[in-house]
């Protein structure tokens, strides 16, 4: 009974969650937030950042001394000749153990430079994650606006189908009364069929756009997926700031430029590490060890050979045989087949290349901002023109529609006016969302969160 109740509760929770999901309408902000949390590329890049953090931890720990312990015990199988005793012994045993450590006094400042390098590598990796997040956010916003465009285009097509069906009914009555010819009536019917084709195309386009958005969100299905459609605000003025201000803000906010700068600083440290490889190295070491054996022979008062083991135990031997050493090591590179020279030359090339990479990142950013700025201004003027054009064609269509119903114009003129109005509606809709997308791209370069 209890098990059945648990199954029932699990099914209820699943159905309840599915119902909530089906009823939910996603805002742009929710889509972006969900994508940032579930995008596979972002997760993988974050794992790479974790690896760089481990490198930085290793760089810190490289300043610590090394410490190791060793112990061994061996048993020789069979007989062997003991040179001290002058005779064969059977299955001799011995062992040794010790502890030692070392500390680097000078390594050409490589450890300090490597620590600084890992710092800049980590910062660059973090900026790489942020750049990827920004790109994902922009791609989600673009696809979200595409879905909004598809929804509005679908609604326009649906409305046109409804209007065309009513026009067919009206034309049927006019044809029955002899007010229009059979060819005019058939032309109106063909236009209604064409509207249904356009409606089908609009529905397919909406389904595909919604599918692509859900795939970008890493959702398993489009079932029940809807977005909010009632909060789209279009500015009535053009871009707010000048090109220089947009570019200056982009230089500060865009992770791609900061990442290039950190990579350049990392390359500088790698060059210093290569130079340090040609400098002397100094270290100090300490070692303590002891040993024991079961072949501890001595002579008694009569000159006879006697084995002190096991009376002279392993423990006592280990205490008596302790040896301690302190060492000071200096290594001076003299000739290593030009390996240091090659490493220095390659590091210098990487340093110069990193500087070019910063310049390239800044120039690419400038080109992107210039293009986005020009496109935003152009789309604004296009949007304003499309508003006037759609209003003009709408008025012209209404006039021709009234005249057609009164028999003052034929179906050809009516169809031309209708087609012009339909095209103007599509152009206005496309210009609206194209302009909105360009504005969001400008906000993207300014570091402004993408919202509607």
C-alpha cells in the first residue's frame, strides 16, 4: 500500500511539473539565464578554467621544499659468498631506509614568473568563459526575436486568411448578382488560396524557429514551449550615443579584448621563464639514512668468526648506523645543444605574436562596433520608412477594396493593391525586428544586459 502511494505521488509530481512547464511562458531574460546554466560549451570551458586553477595551485606549492622517505628490505634466495667472512652464507637479508628533502634557493626567478603566468592564464580563461556567455546571450536574443517575428508573421497570415475568406463570400454574392465577372471571382478565390499557402509557410517557419530556440536552450522538446509576446518595445529615435562612445565602452566591457591583454602578459612571463633557464640554479638538501643486515660478523677472543645477529637486532643496527648529510648544489648551464637559445627565441616570438593578438582584437572589435552602429542607424531609417509605406499601402488597399465591392474596379486592380499591402506589412515586420536586433547588438557591446 505504501509503495503504491509512493508511485502515485511520483506520477502526480511529474504530471504537475509537466503542466506547469506547459503553462509557462518564457521571457527573454529567462531564456538567457537558462541557457547560461545549461549550455554545454560554457560547462566545458568552465572545466578548462578549473584546470588552470589547479596549475596555479601547483605554482604556489612549487615554493615548498620537497620531502620523501624510502625503505627497502631484501632477501637473497640461496647461497652467496660473503667476502668479509670468507665463506658461503644461506639466504642473507639486509635493509635500509631514510628520509630526505631539498629546497630551491634560486631557479632563475622561474617560480615567481610561473606563478605570475598562471595568474594571467587564469584571468584569460575566466574572460574566455565570459566571452562565451556573452556570445550565447546574443545568439539566444537573436533567436528569441526571430521567434517573435515568426509569431507576429503567423498572426498576420492568419488574419489575412480570415479576411480573404470573407472577401470570397462577398465576391460570391456579387457574382451571383452579376456585379462582377466570373474571371474576377476566380481571381479573388485564387488570392484566397495563395493566402492559405502563405499561412502554411508562416506556420512552418514559426515551428522551425521555436525548435531552433529550444535546441539552443538544450530543451528536450518544443511541446508546451511558449514565449512572452506582449513586452516588445521599439524606440522611436535612432541610436543614443556616438560611435566613439560605443567603442570606448566596448573596450572596457568586452571580454575578448581583456582576454587578449591577459594572454599578452602571460606571454611576457613565459619569455622571462625562458630567459631564466639560462641562469645558474642553487639548492640545498638534507638526507638521513640507516641500514641493517643479518650478516654482522665479528671475532671472539679466540679469533673465531661469530654472527652478532640476532643478538644485535635490526633496531639496534638502525640506531647505530644513522648517517646524516647536508648538501649545497649549484648548476651552471654551459652548453646544452642550444636548447635554451631555441626556447628563448620561441618565447620571444610568442611574446610578439601576443602583442599582435591584442592589436587584432581591438581592431576586430572596432570593425564590429562600426558595423553594428551603421546597421542600427540604417535599420532605424528603414523602419521609419516602412511605417509610412505600410500606412500608405493600407489606405490604398482599403480604398480599392471599397471600390471593388461597389464594382468600380476589377479584381486585377484589387489584387494588386492587396498584394502591395501584404508586402508592405511583411517589410514593416521584418524592419521592426531587424532594427530591434541591431539595438540589442549595440547594447551588447556596451555591456548592457539584453532585455526587451
